[in-house]
């Protein structure tokens, strides 16, 4: 990895990769995990903001999953 590329770390909360500078280590029941600052701040704003953030992350995950399934389907049809 070169100095120009940022090291990405997986956020267990929103299930995406973020630059390490945007992440914090959180202690959980199973050990220490990385979590993005954005998700931490969203959960501290109250119930409505937390639910809005959760819906946004769910929509992103669904879109990513759908795109992955379409790519896989296209690859299988080409064979």
C-alpha cells in the first residue's frame, strides 16, 4: 500500500469500509471492533436520527446487494 492510498478499515456497524482516520475502536462483548465516527455520532443524536441513519445504511446495503446479484447473474448468463 502506498502513502497516497488510505488504509481502509471495516465498520461492523454499517458494514462498509472507511479510511482509518474516520474510525474508532469500540469495546464489544466479543472484543474490540472498528466503528465509523459517523455511525457513533448518529446513535448519540436520539431515536429519530438513529432510525434515519439505520434506514439510510439499510438502503445502501440493499442497493449494493442488488448490484452484486445483477453482476453475478450477468456473469452466469454469459457462460
